[in-house]
C-alpha cells in the first residue's frame, strides 16, 4: 500500500456523454475506484434518507443540488478512500466544488468527454439503469441480455426520473452555465485531457491509451521512491 502511488482522476462531460459507461471500463481496466455523485444521490433517494428526500425535487427538475451539500457528501466519501486510486464521476460540477476538492487534494488528470449535445439527447431517453450498481444500458447501444433485467444480478432495471426530454434539456443548460467553467479551471492547471467523438467505442481506445501511459509513468515514480 505505502509503496503504491495514488492516482486521482476526474471524468467530466455533459449529461449522457458516457461518463458512467467509460468509468466502468476504466475501473475494470485500471482498478481505479469509481465514485459517482449521481449514483450516491440516487441511492439516497431510493433509501429515502433525509438528504435524498431533500434533493429529489432538485434532481428531478434537472437542477444542480447545492454546492455545500454535495461537496460535504463527496469529500467525506473520498476520505474513506484515502489509500486507493480513484475516479470521480459527476463531481466537481461547479468551480466552487472544484475549489472545495482542491482543499483536500489535487487532481492528477481530468478526462473530458466532449460529445455533441445532439448525440446525447436520444441516448438518455433510451437509457435503463440498475440502481444498486449504477450499471447503465441502452436499448440500441448496449442492451441487457434479458430485456428489463440487470445482466449481473437479474434485478429489474429502471428509467431515471430525470431522463425525460424536458429535463434533459434543463440538465444540458445547467452543464453549459455551471459546469463548462470547470473545464477552464482544470485547463489552466494543465490537467485537462479532452476526448472528442460521437461514439463511446471510438473514444474509449484513446482514453485507454492515455491512462496506460499515465499509470505506467506513475509506477516508474514508485520505483524511484
Ligand atoms: P449524474 O448522475 O451525474 P449526468 O447528467 O451528469 O448525471 P448521466 O446522465 O449519468 O450524466 P453519463 O454518465 O455521462 O450520463 O452517461 P452514461 O450513463 O454512461 O451514458 C448515457 C446513455 O448512453 C446510456 O444509456 C449508455 O448506455 C448510452 N451510451 C453510451 N455510449 C454510447 C454510444 O456510443 N452510443 C449510444 N447510442 N449510446 C451510448 O447527475 C444527475 C443529477 O444529480 C445531481 C444533479 O441534479 C444532476 O442533474 N448532481 C449534482 N448536483 C450538483 N453537483 C454535483 N456534483 C452533482 N452530481 C450530481
Ligand atoms: Mg452517469
């Protein structure tokens, strides 16, 4: 544990750009622990926690939840992962959140999925998710083996309440206004890595190659230490 270098990554991109899909490939290939703010919020809603009940209206309307609430939630989760490499998905989403994260640690790399809005809209209305694991499916792109059921657990899949066309539009606006400035924030720190495309399967090999290089660099650092 002590010899290993910890790698801290963030994955960004508009709603539906494939953050969840690419994150699960990254955690399978490179062993980074995947932490998704949206998955954590939805788990709270499903468990009817006080936080979940408070945040549900916000999320269903396609608005961002308050910075202080989400920052506290994510930072406390990250503290429990002190000794492992991680990949943050869905956080930070505002400059205030990025600054909050910086008070705890610096980010080694930010993977930015740059997918056009037109491509995204139709993906989200045909998305099905397994809430407990965060696994995502798509009727066209990666359908479950048995319609309506999760491949691994066989449990039922659901559609997200915020995947209706109107709410998707609002989420895209929130992304433009509140999240795009975060890209600038990380670009100025020199850690932003942008991957552009309309298909995850074409973007993925580039992400894989980039991380292979970055992570082997990390291991060399370990060797020297
Ligand atoms: P989330 O949960 O972070 P979003 O809106 O950022 O939600 P989302 O919708 O989860 O992002 P994604 O993870 O980027 O999208 O994309 P995905 O699920 O992998 O892929 C989308 C669909 O496309 C899937 O069905 C997938 O199978 C399919 N797909 C992938 N690739 C392809 C392809 O190449 N082709 C095709 N045809 N399909 C493909 O946040 C939700 C809400 O929580 C709150 C906010 O209210 C937010 O709206 N929230 C926060 N609020 C404030 N601050 C934060 N930090 C917050 N984090 C969450
Ligand atoms: Mg997601």
